[in-house]
């Protein structure tokens, strides 16, 4: 992480929520920066996530502008009665020629033609997270790639499988009893 970038978000506990299910998720397709919608199941997942997030003190939501995250964030915001702030830097990694193609075609460590490099993606996510200056308890609604970057920043192990669609995670700040960041799935 660029030491010149200060990220106020990482000074306290907060919540993260990956968007609800999309047809691309079901079909194993790389969506990346494509603006794909939620499925009906994705909307149901977003509403269920909102219920899990009730009474947790969330004061505002910061979301990717991509439709799947935006619609998930709006479902949650409606139930929690909080505002949503959209940050384009929280969008999923642009996968170039691989977007719209089967996820099985991805090759670890290879950047497809026209795609963001891992370094470009990381820098964009860091800059977006640095814009979150909530005094309360924020919820970040974004994508699995953003969550992977966040795990790296917090020095926590990314789950073996991709983070589930619309499954809330609390990112718990270190304390004297637990000196490392930890993730609590709701």
C-alpha cells in the first residue's frame, strides 16, 4: 500500500457487503466492469443482507457505481434508512478482453489485453477507500476483487472461496485482546 495514502476507514471497525447474485455469477462469466443487473435471487439476497445488518449502528453506505452493487446498496439503505455515497473507484477490476468470457479462461498472474493491471486496480481501490471519511460505522458495498484488495490491506486471509454474494462481513479493528484485524461473517 502506498504509505502516502491515508485511509481513515481503516482506523475502526466497519462492514463490507459484496453485491447480490447476477446472471454472470450463475454462469461463471467474468463481469468485471460490465454493468450487469442483479437476478431476482440477487435482490432477495440484498434484502436478506439488509435484515442481517439492522441494529448494527451502520450510519452510511459507500458503494461501487456498477448497477449490481448500486442496487444492492439501495436495497440495504432503504431498510436501514441511511444515505448511499457512490464511489466509482470501488468498481470491480476491468478485465479487458476477458470480460463476458468464462471465468475458467482466467490465468493466475496474467493480465488480459486491455485489462487493468493488478497494480492499477489496487491503486484505484486504495484511493476510493481513502475517500471514506465517515465518523460513524460505514458499510462498503462492492465486489469480490475489492474485498480481496481490502483483505490485503488489513493483512487478513482472503477466504479460500470467493466471498459469497450479499453475505455481510464485519471487518473488526485490532484490539489489545486481538492485535490483528479479523473478519466476522454475519
